[in-house]
C-alpha cells in the first residue's frame, strides 16, 4: 500500500521516479496518461517500509517489465499542485537510472503490462530540448534534465 493519506483539504503522498536518458543523452523516458495533456517521469508511489530506490525499481518492472539500475538521487521535490480540483502535496524522490538490458534503449515506446493501464498510459522517449512542449511535470525537472545536473541532489519546492 502506498504511503499516502487523504483529508478533506488535500491528498499527501510519497513518490519515486526516474530519469532514464537514451544512449546519446538526447532523449528522456516519460510517462503519459492519455487522460491529461502533461507528461511525467516514470515511477509511482512508495509503499510502506520501502525505500525510494526499491519503489522506483518495482514501479518500472510492474509498469513496463524492465529492470533498472539506480545511479544516484538527483532531486527531492516538495510538490504542490491540483489534480481533478483536489489539492495535492507530494514528496518526490527523483533518481538517475539506466536499463540493465542495453537492448531496451533501441525501443522508442513501451506499452504498459498491467492490464488496468493498457490503453490509458504510454511510455516514450522524448527530446530533451523539447520538454516544455510536452508539458513535463513537475516543470522544475526540465532545467535539471536539460542541464544534466546529475552529480548533485537538488532540493526543490514546486508550487504549480
């Protein structure tokens, strides 16, 4: 069960996500829910007694059936936004990662393997220099990815 609680005023949750660049470091893997216009980094909720690294690995394996290797934590984001007219407060741990199987870099898109997500989400590599056009959220990650500031952990308070 995800580390999350809900009140009448807001929902709170903890999320782990990953930045996976293509081999040329020109594209980044994103998750796109067909219900919304924006794109996000792949990942999901952190479960009780699970680290953000364990959560990121589990989510990628559950969602698209790939194994990843975490390199380092590149951002911790205190994220405040609205979704479906509900205030959301989310703490997000963003990790730089790579595929364990180099053959995965040859793919352009990945289909979800979870039955309930088929036809609702997609995973694809998008050009780093066009992240704004894809409405990457949280948008504070655009600069971090474009400048490839991956040797340090950046703390961001993001209010969308």
